[in-house]
C-alpha cells in the first residue's frame, strides 16, 4: 500500500470520527427540544394576557407595551440564559440536575445528609467523587463547620429542599392545566364560542385522556415529541417576524432597559402588582436543569441558546408589535396576532405542543417523587418501569391520579387562564428561589469559591426573584393560594414520613440483637434448620434485627442459609451495577449467616425480579471464594468484612448457571459439575410442582439452575459451603419482612404524638414494603413488630 493510500485512509477515518463526535450532541440537542423546552416554549400563549389583566386590561399606551416586552426580554436573558443555561447547568450532580441533585451534591461534600445508615464504604463508590478529586489544599469553610455541627440547620436545609420538591409537584399539576386551557382558548376567536364553559370542558377531556394514557408510557409516541415542538417553534418564530415587519418595526427599541423605567412610570403601582405575569415567560426554565440527566450540558445549552431563546424573543417582540397597534386585543393577543390563513394549523400545533409539554412535566414530577422517596421523604409508592419505555422513565399510579384531580379541579374551579397563571407562577418562582439558595451553597462548599462569590450570586438572582415574589403576594387571594396550600399538605406528609422513618430506624438500632447472644446458640441457632434460603429484609446495615429473633421465638425453625438484605440509598444519582452489592458474613462460617447490602442511587429504579436471587447466589459464592483465597481469619465473632464481589475478575466463574425448562430439582446435572441432591422429600417436591403450576406468577419467572464446578478446592470447606448454598437455592427462597405497628410513647409531646400517629396512618394506607421492593407475594413471610418510639 502506498503512503498516499494510507494517508487517505487515515483522513477518511478521521472524518468519520469527527462526524460521529458531532452527531451524538446534535441528536441530544434535537431530543431535548421535545422533552425539556415544551413548557417554556408555550409561555407566549398567556404571558401578555397575564401582564395586562386586572386594572391594566384597558391600558391604551404604547410605552406600556414596549415596557412589558423589555421586562420579558431582560427576564429571559438574566434568568433563563444567564442563570440556568450558563451557571446552573454547571452545578450538576454527575450529570443530574434539580433540587434533590443539588442537595445530594452538598451531602457528599459535607455531612449534611440525615440518612442514618451511611457507611464509610459508600464513599468508595466510583460515582461518589469526581475523577481526580482530592481534598488536599481545600480551605475549610466556616459555613460547612456550622451546618455540620448544628442538627437544626440540617433539618432546615432538608425542609427547604422539600419545599422545592413540593412546588415541583404543584407545577406538575398546574402546568398541564394552564397549557391545555390556553391552547384551546383560541376557539373563542375563530369558532366564536360564547358559552364560557365549553373551553374548560374541552380542556378537561384532553387532560383526562392525557393522564389515563400515562400508564402506557410515552415510548410509542416519543419520536413525535421533538418534531411537534420544532414545528411549534418555527410557527411562533415566523409569526413573530411577520408581526414585527407588518405592525411596528420600531419594537427593537424596547430592548433597551430604559423602557422598563417607562413601563413603571406609566403603570405605577398596578404595573408592580401585575409584574408576576412577566415571570411566566421563564416558567418552565427549571426543566432545563431538572431533567438534565437524560441529556448532556453542551447539547441542552446549545439548544436553548441557538433555538429556544431566539424563537421566544422574536415571538414576544412580534406580539408586542401587534399589541402596540391593536391595544384592545390584549386578552387574546397570541391568537389574534396570527394571520387568518394560518389560524387553524397553528391552533392544532399549539394543542399538540401543550400535550407534549404536559407529558414531559408529568414525567418530571414522577421522577422528583421517586427521588424524595429514595431519601425517605415520601411515603411508599409503586414505581413502574418497563424496559420498553424511554430510559429512566417511571410511572407512579398514585401520583398520576393526584395530579389529574388537581388539574381538573383548578380548571373547573377557576376556568380562567389568569387565575391558574397566578398559581403556576408562584410555584415556578419558589422552585427558582430554592434553586438559587442551594446553588449558592454549592458555589461555596462544592466548587470551593469564596463566600463573597456565593453571596453575590445569591443577592443578584435572589433579589430579582424576591422582587417578582413581592408582586405575587398580591395575587394569593386570586389563585396564588393553590400551590401554597398544596405544598403545605405535601410538606407535612413528606417531613412526617422522614421523621417517622428515622425514629423507627433508631428504634431498630437500639433493639438489635447482640452478636454475643447469637454466638452462644451455636451453629444451629438453637432451632431446626430446614432446606431453603431465607432472605430477611432489614433497614439495618449492621447487626441482627430484632424481627429475626421475634420470628424464631414464635416459630423455632428457619432456613439452612440466611441472608440479611438491606436495601439503602446512597447520595449519588446512580450506583454502577458492578458496585451495587456488598456481601459479608455474620458470625462463624458454620452458621451460614450472610449479609447483602444493596446500594442504589436516588435515580435508580429498584427492580427485584427473579434476577436478584440469581445475582445474590452468584455474589455469595464469589464472596466465599474470595474469603478463602484472601484471609482465612475472617471467621470472627461479629460482622465480617464486606466485599464488592462483582468487581472481581473471576466473578461468574465460581458456579455454573443455566436456564432450566422444567422443574429445577428434576433437571439433569451438567457435565463437569458436582451433583447436588435436594434435601426436600418427594412429597414436598410434588407439592411445590403443583403449587407452581397453579400460580401464574411463578410460571412466568425464569428458572435458573446452579451447579458447583467439579474443580480442586484448596479448602474442602469451600466446596461444602458452595454445595449447601446451591442446595438451598434449589429448595427455594422465602422473603421475610417486618410488618410493623408504630406508636408514640405515652409520655410524648402532642406534636410528636401527632407526627407518629400520622406516620402510622400513612404506613397503613400506602403501598406495603413488599410492593416497593417487588417481592413476589407467593414467597412472602411477614413478621409483626410493635414500635414504641
């Protein structure tokens, strides 16, 4: 091959690599248009209408119109562009955004987290620190010391985060209502509908259809989301340019902040009262940061800067140009500014865009609820996730119906875009305010910038948001009370759940069984050991829970292999699957007591399924081998060392795993494997076979068969323990969870009694732990426990 041919090949390969490097970010930017920016792109439907409501409805002044546009331009530039696109997108937590992500980021860099089962081994996760992180030469922050030492300050910080999460839930209920209602209001112009109840009725029908279809997921129609929003953006962009050229080309002068002064000079106090309507132009910007995890910073920043921002500015400029010559059209400014020929196409696109944007906001609400639940700040709910769905998408039935009821209630109750806009604006503004405070903490404690820089950020953006909030205070009686009341209810529920969960955990810690008592019972634990594997679920990461001894006291028999399973949340977005399982031993080897800690991030969807049992068996087998190959003195008197076994290069080679078509105990041994006989009698085997045939749930589960490899083991006890593990798996696994009844002590204060009784009520009426952990009901054993906290 000649040198010229080689150079051509290298050049072509370089070109292909460059194309692939640009293709992925462009595709992510394209997708983000449909899933992140639908909310903010719909704001032109109702912003001017909200600004010029009340006493400003009959303003006949061009300066007021120009001033309103100037306010919109600078609000979009400072809040959406400068704060979020430039600064906030850099405050991500390993690619994740939102209030919970900011809180998690702070918890990892300082001891702010109130989760009680934190372990030092959690900090060894690859996602816990950024690559190349070192705490050397980092100055100690006085603010960090103060918060770490003061428990009440940590509680205040958590409550502040929960306030932001509650408002995100309110946005998930209010945004579909205002978007769908404002898009359908165009019928009042062209269809000339005089009955005021027709438009809300059509909106309610569309919303019911939207929420009812949530359980099917958006994967089947997700490919349509970006094209719909792009078509909508092109429409408002073209209409904006058309209106500027036709009605008032001088509108560009309003880019000067001088017109903001003229706006307040003309409108006076009434302009300040209606200032909240201006903030609606940036409502929805938070989604750019909250849903950042599905995309990357660069594509999102590029999509907003080069597509969303110019389209919105030109649309608002065009509306202002139109209104400056048609002052009486303020209540229907958007649809009135559309040329007659384009009305119906734009109307259809607006309705579709409203549905697409609502879908994205609802999914974001499910995500924030799941994250709060991971931090023990929300009652147990059923999170449904299908592999066929969009990656990371979750559906929570209870939250879906709550959002639907609230959305329908505000449309039926108000029936007016302005009143819903007040409620929606307050919710979005408080979310932005909470984000500003948390980001100022991140600047100082995570980015290690000086306290002056953090305070400057807080004062600059916080003062802008407080200025808008002062205006919204006047709108609380006119609909602004809705998010306040809803967030208060959610806040009480969320904090009470967190408080009760911590009290229950500390009760378990105080009453856990001492290892000395376990060791005095001997290898049989003083009970009959029967064939099978018992998985005991506990919130404790160390020690033996009292529910285990409570079970043995009432029924002195248990399985030959016992695994204490702790499912916990670590303050990271996601835990790599290879690092998820921590395996250890409790007591001497002859006791056959193991511990498995399943570590999840706050964005991970815990999927139990049948694979968990198989992975658990493989992980325990790997631990047994590593223990024998490493140190033989781990046969101690307490909890042994924990190991992340899946990172071992030999993982999966200790046992042979194959899929069995029939009943597991009847299949033939594989070549090269040891024969492991089942301890079950023939009668029990027949009963199990009959039971599995009658249970459809068990028939759909994969049947995995394990075999011990016929190799030479350095320690004969290893082979014996592996064969006993495989035998227990063949006999079947049972799941033991605590069925607790929590009560306050008789001498508790009234506030504590109220909190604990409410927590107990929530536990009884929310999903059971078995549903949250996806434990099959046919293999479940519940152990009743009374808690007096």
